[in-house]
């Protein structure tokens, strides 16, 4: 990260809040860390995490691919220069128009995890490569994704056979260990399960080459050493692939979203109000659950810092942080220990490069964060302001 430029930007008193500052040098470096940690892996960035066209373009220009979930994401992927074989779709639910358009654009493959989806893909994209999403253990993730998607081992085998009967090309398996997964062993366990299914499918005459280990890669190790690193997950994963997958060099796909862009972001907000409620100290910010911090409502603990020169000298207090809207669920965090804070002070939230503006809406008329892009080119730092 370009810490000098980041610090200068977030501490600029003329910065209009709320503002999401994205360090593109950090994203580029993180991409390289994934490449180094998964030597035979192919990166398909999960667009849903941050669909900023410049983020997507950076990934494509570095040779990566894009994982999409909708027609809008397909259109944006094409607009930043991606071609069909650089795109996959891991959304198990797709409408016919989307399927047909992906087929027309030559999207490499798409996921299925139900008999209905097999029938639909076979009808609207005959001969399409498909992979089956396996349900795996999500324990240890901040936001488990189990239940809504994924199938059992036996169901996966049935879907492979059905896909073949319907003229599709079943190529392998995928899974997702849950968002912000804090347990690296989850990837190992899931790969072991995939290997067992792979062998059973081969006995049924299938010939696979594709393994998609999904996303879930966590952000934040630089401020919390209990959070697994890309390198640590990579070591365990690559060993598991060699040990459990019955193919010497499978097409190994990873779909980092938060893990790719999360640490690049800093959300700067201003304290616009204070109150005492039943003995609790409340701070009201110009961004909350609806216009930038929806993930705190989903259980992600906010990591925040006071932007003040005298922050270290102020007494520590316990606060409840809330957004500006009239909705009582607009609460960002409770029982947070911070230096004493006054109206007009600014706070900075870490690891906000993912999902901040993707979830945000201007509920009650409060704006979503403007995006500040920090870039380094030819050793010259440039700052570009873009209203998202």
C-alpha cells in the first residue's frame, strides 16, 4: 500500500465525506500475492465484491479472469476488455436471457446445483461446460453461505450424469467455504471431498479437469494476526490439491473478492451527532448500514480509527456507532472502545474495499460514499476523484 498517499488523503480536511479511498497499488500487489501463493491457479476475480470498472480492468490487464453473477456484470466485464474465455459464472441461479448471452459471448463455463438449472442451461446454452457446486463446511467464516446453494456428494454425481445426458459438458466441481473464512482447514476439507467425488465420477465415465475453490479469502491479517494469510491458505490448498485430486495438473480456479480488494479500502466518515441513551454514548455518522456499511449488519465487526492528531492523548470511551438514517436498525457497532470523540471528528474504517458501495443505497437521501482512486504510475502518485 502507498501509505504516504493514503494517509495524506484520509487526513485531508477538505475531503468530502463519506468517502471510500481505494489504493490500486494495493490491489495490484494483492493480485501478485495470489499468483505467487497459487502457482498453478487461475484468478477469476469475484466482481460482486467491487464492480468498479477500473478494478475489473486492472485484473484483466494483469491476465486474470472475472467471475460474474448477472447480465449486468457480464456487460461490464466485456466493456473492460474481458473476452468469453476469461469469464465464468458461479451463480447457481440464472435467467434464460443471461444464459443465452453468456453462450453467445463464449463464457468459459457456468455452475449448476439443481436438476432445474441443468435443464435450463441445456435448453438455452446447448453443449455448455458446466461444473457442480458442492455444499461444504462453512464453520469458521464470518458470513456462512451454506444452505442456499450447493449439493451433497450423491446429488453431485446425479447432476453430472444428468448434465451428460442433456448434452452438456460436465468439467468438474466448485465450492465456497463462506465469506471471510478464518479457518484455512476448510479449503483442505473441501478439496478432499471434491477428490472423492472426482474419483467416483471417473468410475462413471466422466473426465474432469476443472476445480474451482471459490472465494472466502479473508482480509485484515495486517492488523489481526489471527486472520489467515493468502500465503498460508495457498500452502495448505496446493498441498491438498496434489494429495486429493486425481489429476496431475487440474485447471485450478480461485475467486477472490474480499481477499483481492478488501484491504485496499478506507472509508472516511464524519461524526454528525452525539447523544446519551440510557447511559450509553451514541455517535451518529454520515454513513451507516444503508449507505456504506451493510456488512456490519451481517455480523462483520467494524475496525475503525479516529482521525485526529491528538487521538492518542484523548481518554478512551465506549461508544455505539449509528448511521444517519431514521431507521432504528441503522447501527454500525456497539460497545466499541475509541478515544473521546466530538461532533465534527472523522473516523476511518479499515478493510472497506469490498462490498461497501456494492451494497449501498441512498436511503433517506443520504449519499453513498464517493470513490477516491489512488494510483501509482511511473513512480508518480496520482489522485483521481470519481463520484461513484
